[in-house]
């Protein structure tokens, strides 16, 4: 995140551009236009990232996340924490249709609760991401679900129903794994609970009134308010909550002792825009309640821009289509076709660093192959989503991988082994194709 990946991506972009221009005769204008279009397609995601940074700071300083942690560590059992985390994130993600929103709100609180219960952060992050992407995958409100269906030419609810044949078994296996791991870590967190609760009580005004903010956010989601507006209004609501209930915390942020309207407003803007820290008297808790604000997302945005440059020239040069044409030569049965689609979706995430591009390209590349072999379009839409949507968060330099690592404070490579749903999903899709379960062909 500090620069090495960005430089590597730009060098890759330069090599790809040189080959395209001097070997394949592609005009620079074509490559440049592709870069512009690719970055333009991610512009909304970049603004959402900025808003998530604003939301994270506001929810922390306003006492929303500290209150959730305070009560959560006293209610939730360490043994069943991972299973509960996965289920909670699944439900929230189905309702919101967004894994990003789920992870940026309830996910942050669950990371804190897990730390207090003695659960390793990468393990908690794996449960959060598994549940969030399960909900994102089957929610009719999800943009990736809608995109996969439309790119393959499948009716939305037909696509969702067909995905259940691979998604439900995958989620069942995931929950069983987290249940077993819960018994392994279920006895290690009780000692830490009092230290966390006392530190939170010392530093924040712990009150149930702060939970009006997530209730308000849930109402906006229920009303299907667009994600950008929801994140912005939720941040403003958290700011009002901070001004009303956390004035002492705001004065610490701004370094003042005498409360005044100017000092409080200044502290709130600092919370929104840049990093803040609250001394709780507990080193581990200090790290937990520190925030980065909008500025904390800049490294991620920097990496996204470099990744989009690389993805743009790879698409414009035709190199990705060449790779797919090689794969198609070795496809002789259903398993080969589905496995190639899933692998291509994963490969596109590695190369283009964006799940939306991966879904569109994988569906476009294999559309004729599925049609010529007589398969229904829903097999293509399911295979595209199993390969592209769920694996995007496993790539350190992809938009999803960078975002979730930044928001949760856990590196991609650290949480990757515990994202069981995301790892098993593409394998389950290939397995169902191998045994021929619910594989339909069009009537001639």
C-alpha cells in the first residue's frame, strides 16, 4: 500500500504499452482512451471510498462503534462469535446489496468485538468478508449480481435462483468451518473483556442513544437510498451525535480544553478528513479506536488509479482476448467450459484489478461458446459471478482487496486463508459442472 505495488503496476503498464505500440501496431490514442474509460468506470467507487473514510471516522468518534463493541463483547460468546459474525454480515449484505457498505459499518464494530474476545483479526475479517460477499452475491439489490445477469443475458431472479445451487452448499460448509474454529478460539478472550469495557467507559460516553445512527442508516438502506447518499447522510448523523454526546472526545481531537462551537466544529471536520486518535489507557484499544478519515483512503485510491491504468492497456491491446482464445482450444466438455470461465474471472481480477471489468469481460468472452454448445445463459452468468465477484477481494491490488484491507485494518494476505466462502465458491461451481448437477441445455 505504501508505493511498491503502484510502481510495479505502472512499469507493467509501460511494458504492455510498448509491446502494443511497437509490436502489435496499436495506436497510443487507443490505449489512452481505454485508460480514461477504465478510470472513469471506477470514479463512483473512488468517491464511495472517500465517503467510507468519512463514515469510519464519524462512527468512531461519535461513540457508535465504541458502544457496539462495549455491549457486543458482553453479549456475544467467543465460541460462536465467528459463526454469528458471518451470519450477521450475510443478513446485512442481503438487505443492502453491498459488501462494501456492510464491511465499512458493522464490519468495523465486529473487528473490535473480536479483538476484545481474543479472536485474531485475520480470522474475524475472514468471517466478515465471507458473510458480506454471500449476501452481495445473492441480493437482488447488488450491482455485481445485476451486472452478471445482464452481461450474460439472464433474467435477474433466474440468475439468483440458479446461483443458490452453488452458493447455499458453499455457505453451509463455511459456517461449519467457522463453528469448528470457534471452539478452538472460544476460551482465549474472557480475560480481555474488562480491560476493553473500562477503557471504553473512560474515553467515550457509552449510551444506547448513539445506536440511533445505525438505525437511521438502516432506514435509509430500507428505503433503497443510493449508497453515496446513504454514506453521506449517515456521516452527518454521526457528526450530530458526536456534537451532542461526545464533546469531551472532540475537544481531545482538537487539543482544546474549553468547549466552544468553533472548537467542536473544527474537531468534527478533522474527524471527517484526517486521522484521529483517542488515548484510552489501553494500547490495544488505542489502535482500535484510531481512525484515518478521508485521508486514510488516499493510498488505496492511489493504488486503484495505477491498477486501472494497467487494466486499461491490457484490454485495449487485445492481450486478454488472446489468452481466452488459447483457453477455448482445450474446452471439450461442461466442466472444461465452466472451469475456464471461473478461472478467467479470477485471472481478470488479477490483471484488471476490478470486479466489474472482470464480470463484463468474462461473460463477453464466453457468451458465444455457451450459446454454440447449447447451454442456457444462466450457467454463464453463475460461472462469471462465481469466478469474478467473490475472488476480487482476495487480490491485494484489486479495488475490493485494497478497500477491505484498508477498512478492516487487516492485510489482504493475512485474511485471505480465512475467506472460506470466497475460496470455496469457484471450486463449488466447477464441482457442480463436473457431476452435471442442474446443468441445463436449451431445447433444439
